């Protein structure tokens, strides 16, 4: 029987947007976990409480949802054009797996505040009162994120009156810009098409927009799969057959996007791509009992993350929504009524969100210069996490 004592690792538990995660400075991790590999993955799994066959993560910091089973590793950037390097790990709940294939847009809002408070941004750049523009290198996808963090009294301002649907309490607003958000060096439309006929065995052939902006995402029409776009979590997450259909759509979308070589590989790539369904505006009651009126939104979007309908909207998927809405002919643009758009407000299960994006067609290829949205972030707890010393 193991009697290895627990070890302490400096860590901060933060909310960013509608997600929560455990944040680390790279330099604070045990030496074996300071580089990619099995030791790092096992350490993060043990911190979060995975793999857990009960899917509760009782023995860890995770909250047993895709929005709360997250980890972040930050370090001073090696690039003179950036302040901080940001690495995101999505920890599977019931499997021994950490997915490094994409970014978390929600936690991106917490990176700037953490970096400032933990000495990763040059103190000379921090005013007594004002705003610090933190330039973040997103290591997973090799892209720049710019966060504008408010400062009061020389410290990060966390409280304020900015309200974000999906978050109970108001906080300080943090505008976040995702620069050239296509994943890596890939094309925004990996198939070369704004619309594809996606064949999914057991489901049928669906019209789909397969886009690589913010995070690879498969968009389909709600009506084509028997939904209205007004659904809340309980309408999807309690339906095993529906979840299986969405996973089939996601897997075959990943294959068409060139993210996997065989549909079986999708099971080990849970974080990407996302799958979402869109619909024209309609009125509904959000999960908070807030009334969302059709006239207040441009379209409706529901998205799944890690196999379940998200309670609000992933930040990276919001980037994909804004990017697709800005390009005439995509399913997202069509659901929003068509035409050229620079911003859309969409309805999600918790309420509404506005995202802006600028698209340009250059030599026959679409580019997204940037996508912008406002989020908020807050430190929930800071100190040390503890894990058994022989668990990684």
C-alpha cells in the first residue's frame, strides 16, 4: 500500500468567463511536469480528480463538467512581442486523458489578470489606474490573444458591474481580442467550402459549415436534426441517443476537416472539434429564468463540449460563431438573416452574448483578422493544491 506523502504545488483557482480552472506558473510545477509528457498529464489529472468512473471528481478540484475540468500553465513569454505564454489542458472526466488540441476562450479572460498578479508582466507597464493590454501567446494553437485588463490602485480590478449571462454575479469587464483566430496554419474552411454535405451514418446527410476559427467547429441546422435552437441542457444531456448522434456528427465532421484519419480517433480527441446547431431568432426562457426575446438576438446557437450540451457558450466557439456570421453563405450567417455582418448577438442556454469579427477575402481565401468579445474573471482561491507524491 502506498504511503507516499502529499506534496504542495502553488496554484490559483480562477473563474474566466463561464469556465473555471486551476492555474499554475510553469516554474512552480515539479520538475518532471515542466515539460509535456506523461508526468505532466498525470499530475494535472490528479489535481482535477480524474479519471473518475463515478464522473463526480470528488477527490479533486474539478467540477465534473467540461466547463470546470480545466487546467492552465503560464510562463513569461519567450517572444519579445508577447507578455505571457498560455497553455491550456482540458482534462477528461472519466478517462485518463488530457486534451491539448485547442484553446479555452473563456479562461483566456483570466490569463491576463493572473499574469499581472503573479509577476509575469513587466511591473513598469502596470499603471496606478487604467488598463493594461496583455499580449498572450496561445501555445496550443499558436495564436495571439490581447486582453485589456482594468487596474485600480496598481492591482487588477476584479469587481464591477459587467454582467455575463451564465455567470451569477457581476464583475469587471475584460475585452478579449483573438487575433487571426484560425487554428495553427490551417485554412478557416478546411474543405474549401462554406457549406458541405456531411454524410453521417445513422443520421443522414446534413448541410454543415466546417470552420476553423477560435476552435474547429461543426455547425449544422437545428431543424435538420429535429431541434428548434431554444433547447436547454436537460433536453439534450438526458437523452443518450441524442448525445450519440451528436458525437457521430462531430466525429465525421472531424474526419472531413482533416483533424483525424479515422472516425475512431475522435474518442481520444474530445476537446476538438466542437459541434453546434443554429436556428433563426425565437423567444425562449433561459436556464436562469431570464426571458430572451427573438427581437433581441440575431440567431440561436447551442453547442456541445466534451459530449454534453454546454450551459452557456464556450469562448472559442463564440469566436467561431462570430467568424462564420461575418461570412455570407455559412449556416451561421444564414441563420442570422444573411448579409455582411461585423457583429452578432446570439441566444444560448443561459442568455445572450455578442461577438464581433472582421472577415476579408484575400486571393480567394477567407481570413479573420480578429474576433472580439467581453468576458470577466475572478480569483476564487489561491495557495496550494495537494496531491500524493507518487501520483505522477
